[in-house]
C-alpha cells in the first residue's frame, strides 16, 4: 500500500510532526527557581511525552499493521461531499469571527439561514422564520429565564450610539 | 452514612430538584435522539445553564440529561436504525428489525424496562460499593493516584479494539500533551506562545464539543445521503402494542440480571463504558442462548435487545463509581461532570462523601429517580417525542452546530474559543477519517493535569526516586494490573499471528 494512501502512516506522520514541534518548544519552558523543584520541572512531563509519542509514531510508520486491501484513505473519502463540508466549516469560522461585531442576534440568524441554504433548503421564507424564531427563542431563554448576558455587538452600539 | 442518605433524600425530593430531573430526562431524550448529539454534548450544553444553581441541583439536572440521552439514543436506534449514541449501536441490531416487523412499541417498551432494570441493579450496587470504595480511597496517596490514572489510561487503550491499540496509545499521549498547554501547577507558562487566551489552557468543554458534537455533525454532512428504500423508511404511525407478555418477561429476566452485573462492573473500569458493556452483554447472551434463539439474534430477538440495553444503562451507573470515589472520570460523560463539579467548587473524590453528603447522595438518588421518570413518563410520550426525528436534516445540522458553538461560548464568553473549536472540529474530522480513536485523546486530556500533579508530588516525596512505584503494596498492585492490561492486547495479537502462521503452514 502506498504511504500516502495508508491511514495509519499518514495519521502517525502528522502526529509525529506535532510531537517534534512540541518537543522543540518544550526547551523554551522556563525552569522553576524554587528549591526542591529540580526533581520535577515544568519541562519533565512534556519532554517524556514527546519522546514517547515520537517513538510510537516511528514504530507505527516503519512497522505498519497488516490491513485489508480496501482500507485506504482513497476508499474512505471516495464518495464524500466536500463542498457542503467546506462551506459549513467556513460558515462556522465566519460566525466565530463576526460574533463580536454583529452580536448574538444578527450573527445567529445569518449563520442559521446560510447553514440551511448550504444544505439545499430553498424555501427562503421558511428558512428565515426558523432561523429568526430559534434565535429569538434562545435569546429569551438565555437572557430572560437564566439571566445570562448576551452581547448585542459593536454594530448595535454603533447604530444606537450607546 | 444514614444521615447522609437522609440529607440526600431531602435534597433529591425538593420540588425544584424533582422538576430538574423531569426537565433533564425530557431534554436528554430529545438531544440523545439527534444524530451527533450524545450524552457528552447534552451535558455540556447544560453547563452554562446550571451555573446559577447549587451543586446538587446542577448535578441532578445533568444526571437526568445523561439518562435521558442514553434512552433517546436507543429510541432512534430502534425507530430509524440510527443510534444517537455509540452505546446504543448494539440496541439497533435487534431493536430495528423488531420495529420493521411492526413491533416498534414492544421494542421501545422492552428497551425502557431493560434500561430501568439495569439502572435499578446498578443503583443498588452504587449504594453498596461507593461508600466502601470511598472509605478505602481515603488512604490513597499521590503515588496510588498516579498509578490509578495510568491504569485508567491503559484500560482505554486495551479496550480500543483489534489493530487500534497502538493508535489509542498515541492518541492518549496526544491528549496528555494538549493538557500541558497553559499554566503548569507551579505557575509557569507552557506552550502559550504569548497568546493570552491560552494561559488557562485549552478548555475541556471546547475540546469535547469540537471532537464529538462538531466533528460528528460535519461527518454526517460529508457522508453521501443514504438512498431511501421502502423497507428502511421509518413508520412511527404504527408503533404497535407496548405490552410484554408474561412469557416474554420470563425469557428476558435472566438476561437482564446477568447483563446488569456485567454492565455495572464494565462501567466501573475507566475507559470501557457503555459501548463496550453493551457489546459484551450482547455477545455473552448470544453464547448463552439456545441454538434456536441464537438464529433469532440480529433478526429481532428479545434477548438480543434486552442484553445491550440493560448493560449500557448499568454501565452508565457504574461509570459514576470512579468519579464519586476517586475523582477520576471513567468516561467522557463523567469527565464533563467532573468539570462541572470543579466549576461549582466541589472536588469529587473520597472527601466528597464526607464533606458534601447532600451532593453525593442526592446525585445517586436522583439518578434512580431519572430511571423511574424515563419509564413512567417518557415511554408513553415516545410516539410524540419521536416526531423530532422527522425534522429535515438541512434544518437539524446547522441547529446542532449552532447549539454546540453557543454552548462553549456561554461558558467562556470568548469568541476565540469559537474559532479554536471550529479548527479543532475540522482536525477531528480528519482524525476520524484516518480511523484514529478520539476517546483516548479526551481521557488523556482530562487526566493529564491530575496525572502530572500526582507524579510531581510522588517524586518530590521520594526525592526523585522511582521507588514510589513499588514501595506501597497498593501502588505496586495497580502498576502490575496496568502492565498486564497494556500487554494483554499485544499478547493476544501475537498469539493470533502465531495461530495464523500455523494454519498457513
């Protein structure tokens, strides 16, 4: 099986890179100046963890488990629908980045509406009603029932001059 | 002890707490039915809501949600062959065929009775074992705790399944590494790279929601739409009778008894949990069954449905034992509860039994109340609750994503957490595609802080010597069990290879 098509080897390679960076970064951890702490410093565990991880990953990369012929990355992702996945991931990212500016209400309505649209819901009025209804419901429950503060957002403050 | 139980009864039967169990069971059932939202996500979503509550009430709500979610997961497994939680996968083996032949009502009733019985026997065991274990664990020292945590981590790798052991070990180590991000116990910053949002480390809730709720919802989107064939179309309008005959009850009674005991003890083991318990019980009952009954397994066998349902509920109860007695979460769900307890200022562990008997006992009593509510109130309402499964996926998935995101935001009120969550969620999807298990990562992450703290203390006491690992008999025993647990899968893999080689020769 080719290296790039082997789930275990590819997975272990990513983790190996992470462990190597982690190992390198662990040298930057300052050591405590308190007496007695030299037995176990802030570096001790990270160092051992990264060495163990590197060892196990290398072991798996060079001595892979025997697997069935069809158990490959190509076979696993063959029929995946990448477009809605990428769009929804992007939408979540946009939601997280715009939350502070737009505030809970506007950001949530837009997120839900766009989410429904990405998943091919074309009844726009229904989508809007569901998005707005759910947002209002959540806002009422959180702010009025549980007394949780939800930020109105910078946009609201700009528009109302607060 | 009696005083504590009375205090617990007082607290559990307060009208507000009874209401919370009721609300928790309903909310849990709803959430548990939804693909992508299991007990972990359901409880995590409750954390911000319970912030204003006292610890007992908060935990009571969470216990109700937990049982409701387990029950909800079984309901969707039976009705549409889509287990809402992994612990309900084995339930679908025989539950769904029963629903297909028009006995959905009977299957749901049987699942509820089996869950109730499993929960009852589990609760009795909990009553008996928890105080004893709590007393024993009072004598535990940091070396013992360190050994116990190693055992917890090794158990999850041992249960990882064929060909997954090494990957589970790597994922556990990855979890431990992520746990070191932030301030260490002596106040030194590690791996924060000057980013203030990382000073407190990565939030457990963020990691669990990203790796379970977000990743699961995204995986559902990635997978192609299943083609709807006529026989797989759910038919809720004809649930059929919910009654079980006397003969049927007689048939399943021994199964329920055996599976409860098995489930409870598997549940106690850190890392094993409801999924392993349900599969073990299913396999065990299949072995015990007569040849005629064996043929019915997978085609709608009553025993095949009762065994996993009983075991997964008993295991859910059992998983509270290490949390309440040692302060060590044995599963992702109890880990979220540990996080919630800590945020209330309550430290779970042997002192909980002595310092907060009201919290300790009221939670145990409420867990049982939750079982009763599920049986008496939820079961008759299933035909109506199951309408939730009719919500189209194009509406459901964005709502699940929104609930997961807002659940994390409401704890930290930090939008950077949301961004981190999305990034971790996408990475988790990649990890799942590569077939690396995520549960060990989460358990490693949870136990990481405690493991380091106890190791540090043990090493400081022993002046840097590793002799603390074998000086005390209890530590040495736990370490020995850990080594055996870790070696067991390797030995069996070696034996299997030898057997295959002999056959080939």
